[in-house]
């Protein structure tokens, strides 16, 4: 089993493309984000809300945990059941430090008694984008947040694919 250099991060798959978990309750927006990231070569896990996001991360107490954790999370802030902010707070309490990009269609107040940007910063999200956002801005943000170990894993996969199947090195995202 490989262990990333990030606290709380583990992966069993030493050769795979960087993985992005996309949590968004709007089916069309989630599909658009997922399609754009898949076209860039990422593995994408889709979640319809914060509960599914947490379940994908093996939270709260799935004994076996996830087979592999995503390298980056893209999450809407306001979703039914568990919000993106609540999910991020839970992940940070569990010491899961996966980089998170939050997206929102609302400005200002989160309903938590403070400014949304302040709450996002307190929880340690790496970026926040406002809807409607430019998909290329999201793609660049994700590209810049993918940790180095994910790129090394991807390079091993590209090398393996070239040697075994003659697929070339165009498998690298970005």
C-alpha cells in the first residue's frame, strides 16, 4: 500500500490518473464539471451531495475505508443533507487534508453567522469559485492543486501503458 506525503491520505493503486471527487446537487452542473475533468484525463468520482462526498471518503466510520482517496475535491457549498462546508469541516476534523475547491451560486452569508469567504478560509479550502464560473478557471485550479505524488503515479501509468500497450504519453492530464 502506498501512503501519500499528506496526513490522512492513503491509496492502494500505485498507477492511476489523478482523481477528482465532484460533489454537486445540480445534475447538469455536476455532469459538465465531470465531463470537462474526464476530458483532461482525470479519474472522476461523482457525488450528489455532502453525504455522498463523505461516504466516498470513508467518513464517518466505514471500517474498510475507501479503496483510494481523491487527489482533489470540487464541491458545491449549498447542497441538501450535508453542505459542502459541513463536509469540509468533517474532513478537516478527521485530518483528511485533500485539497478542496468550493463552488457557490450565492454570495455573502453562509447561514453560519459569518461571511462565506471567511468560513471557507477558516476551514482551509484552497479555492472558492462563484457560479457562473469559467470551466477553464476550474480546470486550471484543479490542475494546480493536484499533488506531486499524483503526477508521479500518473507518470508511472503512462510509462506502463506505453510499454505494455503502445498507448503513448498523451494519457497525462492537463
